[in-house]
């Protein structure tokens, strides 16, 4: 494992990459409505990214065919946008995106309700988001990586939800995916010690039902095995000598 410590210059670039990505997410949140296609959302988001002079880092990543992962209802992550795939009242949709600014990456995901959603769906979205914040209470210099993992998983599981085991968070910087891997559930090991200057993408993926998932025939889209709803929340963070800095959330 090779975890990179970012220089002050690299951190400044990642701050800007994160700031711009938050704007992209706000633009897409405003566009989400019943009847819009996931393809249209993808094109809206890509246009905003390119208007900043940035590059969508998901596009063609290991062959991925779009700029955004847009996952609906029981789709956990990596949902491919299609013209025929329309959002409907009551759906929940996770939007996962990143961009490259002057060689440095950002990565963040949000889950939204489409129109009026059920209280149960809203609770899943809220708990998934809060599990991220429970986890990053331990994202401090001197703490261990898997303290983050345990806090995320323990919080989500206290509501009876399934925490996805097959997908994890990751380091980020010059590449979209760097060391270390960041599970969202309690580990036997304590993990590496966190050091100021590490940049991490922490991303709980939480199912309303069981934690098991499966891949569809497109080899990208991951869905819940039991057909239950799933939510996803992610930010790029910086380890400091105090509270972590969330680079993709102002």
C-alpha cells in the first residue's frame, strides 16, 4: 500500500476541484424532477464540468461510458445513464461524479428524492448521509483508518440497514482511486494511522434491506440482491491536524 501525502499546492488544487464539483451537484439537484432522463442529467452535468475547463473523471474510466453514475432505487452505484431511463415520482436517485482540475481529482455522491418520496426512503437517505458524518468524527491525524469504517457501519446498522461489503471508499488525488481502501463496516484490523495531508473519498453505501449486492449484465450497475432501496453519500476529505476538511462541501 502506498498512501500519498499531498503538498500544500496539491491541496489547493484539490480544494478548487472540490468547490467546482459541489457546484455541479447543486446544478444537477435543481434539474432532478419526474420525467427527466438519466441521460439528460448526465449531459447537463458534463456541460457544467466542461464549462469550468475541467474534465469528467468518470468518462471512459476503465471503459465507463458516461460522465456520471446515476443509480435509481435498488441500484447501489455505477448506474449507466440512458435516454430511455426516466425518473418517476417517488424514486430515489444517487448521483456520483468527479472532475479533474489541473491534474487533481475530486469525487462526491448525493442521493435525492424525486418529487414526493416515502418517509422510509427519506429516512434511508438521511441515515446514509449522517453515517458519513459519524465516520469522519474519527478522520483526524493520529486516529486509525478503520475507526472511520466502524463508526459508519455501526451507525447505519443501528437502524437495521444493510451496509454494502463489496464496495468501499478510497484514497484520491492525482488518480481517482488511490490507496487506501476505506470499508464502511467494522474491521478486525485497526487500519493505517491517519496523517495530515491524506485525501480520502469516504462513501457509505447503505441498503434498506440486506447488504448483499449483485452486478447486472452491463458489468457496471450494482443492485441490491433483495431489490431493496439503496442510498449513497460521498465526499472528498482532507486529513488535517484538527477537524477534517470536507473539500466537496462548503
